[in-house]
C-alpha cells in the first residue's frame, strides 16, 4: 500500500513539474509574439527611436545657440552702423 501511495505521489509530482515547464514555454512564446506585434506596431506608426530623437535634439540645441550668437552679433553690427 505504501509503495502504491508513494508511486502515486511521484506521478503527481512529475505531472506538476511537466505542467510548470509547459507553462514556462507557453509564457516565453506569448512574450515573443507580443514583442513582435509591438515592434510591428511601432514600425507602422513610424515612431522615432530614442537615439535618433536625442541626436536631433542635440542638433537643435546647437543650432539655437548659434542662432542666439548670430542675433547678438547682428544687433551689435546694426548698433555700430546706426552710430556712424
């Protein structure tokens, strides 16, 4: 009787282990499919990657600084011409 009970418990434990392994496999597969769908959606929406956004942002900041310098220079030249 004890042998039968032990074997039954071993079978249940093996079944639970197999179920857990199958659940992990399904989870990984679902994650992969969801990730692929999100990437596809982002490509279709033409979303800019963070690296490109940061590069363009830096270029805009540099252009703004140069524009401010040139505006100050122009104002100084205009003031100098006005006094002449």
